[in-house]
């Protein structure tokens, strides 16, 4: 295998269960970049939410290093130069927000600058997400959202509230012709423009870098990582991955609390 690009999810993959980069993972990724391998963080977060990790990996603020943000809706350099973006429309937002009201779910929409919520009683996970990705939160009515460009939207609740609600798929059927919806964490159900995913973002990035799928290794653990594992010639499931991820993976590694990313890179990508 001639791995020239390693795509890595963050939560449950790159970082351990405490949300930290371990010394072994940092050391191994730096070995990969020293060998000329592009290490691309692929995440649902915005760039602001990954800059600390990029800095720890010596990848921040560079015009020739890349990051896939917002689950594949945005591809940019780590210095912030936009390569690709595909967001949701105002009509999408209105329809999604109406579903949230019908199902009594907290809901938010996001662009590259800010998190927006129509809930005066701002949800716990909106504040959690704002802190996690270092973004401000604004309350807006649906009418005030008309001219605001958006990248994605999210239903956010504890699993015992969220799971029964999203099981009522008849509420979501009217938007599925133009939007893709997926569970990205126990408390997140996200909506993206059709065909936006990490795999398609990697396709676009590989076209720019003149790479093929055989040159790509992807490592992940959740439903929104499946598309990139399917695209990559080498798809690695973390030991803590959900069963659907393990089913599509070509390789498996240990979990994120035992340096699974480092083990996969050492065994499959580094030149001896």
C-alpha cells in the first residue's frame, strides 16, 4: 500500500475518551507527516473547533495542509483558504426547524461563523457544542434567519429523548429528497445538503492533490465516517466503532483509549 493521505475523524478516533490527544498518537502522526503523508482531520466541527489539535500536530496555519469540516460540507486549508463548500438553504432550515417543533426537540443551525438557535430556552448541547468548537451562539427567530448562509443543522438532545423522536421517520421523509440526515453522536442528529459527506469531500480533495482512493487511509468510529471508509482503499475501524463502521472497514485497530490511530498508522502507513 502506498498511503499518501490519512483521513482521521476526531471524537472517538483521534482523541481519547477524555477528548485529548495522547503522546503516542501525536508522535506517530508527526512521523507520518515527516514521510510526506498528508494527515487530514475530517470532522463535523468547524475549523475553529480543530485548531488546537492542528497546532499540537504541527499542521496549523499551512496552505498545503487540509481539513474537512462540517461533515464534508467544507474543505479548506488549515490556514483557512476555502477549497469547497456546500450548505443548506433557508427553505431547508425552515422545514427542519418545523420538524423540531413538532417533535419537541432542541435544534440549531451552523455556519462558519456562529451557531444559531430558535430556542429561547437554549439547549444544553447547544452550549456544549459552542464550548467544544469555540463558536458564539445567537438566538434568532426563523424569520431573522432568511439572509443568513448556513452549512448544516442539528437536532440535539439526550439519547433517551432523541432516539424515540428520530425513530418517527415519517416526519423527516418530506426533506429526504434534498437532505441527508444521520446520527453523528448519541446526542446529535445532523442534516446536510444531499451528497455532502466526508467521503465525497475526500474525493474532491484527492482530485486537487492528484491522488487515488488507493493512496488514502481513513480511520473512524461513527456513522458519518462510513462514507470515507468506503472511499478509501484502506478503511480502518476503531475498536470502539459502531458495528456498521466495522462492517465496511478493511482493517480494524484498537480503541481510542489505547492509541488505535497510532497503531493503524504504524502498521499500515509508515514506511519502515
